[in-house]
C-alpha cells in the first residue's frame, strides 16, 4: 500500500504474490482490490503486472466469479495435496506435566537452558 502512494501503477514490479489470502481482513481486501485495478490498467502496457494470489483454503469463487474485482476470470492453478489427520487428546484429570503424557505417544526431546534431554 505504501508503494502505491509513490507509484500508482507499481512500475518497479512485474509480479506481486499475495500468500495466505484466506486470512482476510479489510486491509487485504482493499489491497487485492487495488492490485486488481492496477493489473487491468497495466494489461495493455508493454510491462503488464502479474498478480498471484495463493491460499490453501480460499474459496476460489470469491475471486473468479467477482466481475467487479476481475472483469476477465483469472486462471486458476490447483495443486492437490495431502491433509494429515489431527488427533485430539483430552486429559480426564489435570496433568502436572504435559511431557510425561507425550512420551507415551512419541519420543520427545526437551530443551532446557543449553542442555538436551531425551525422554524415552
């Protein structure tokens, strides 16, 4: 946003990457809106701006179907990946030391001051 104050068309840049776009805020929404307009203005120039929006959990339709944001639907590249199961463990009684519980599940390394301790 600060760069746009000095150079509205961001001529110094050829590619801008926005990562974690699913973590939306007013700031990020305004930024993406502003960048989409700059992409449109620079599309007919000799140095077009490419905007890459990345996210693991973003609803793609928020961008591809929004004609005010992108009059021409942008290209979408989907990379399939694995999701790992998350196991939640709940203590029935308060545990005085979480690491004593963990050592039953996996080997745990404890860092204390400058020493390395191994619980087996």
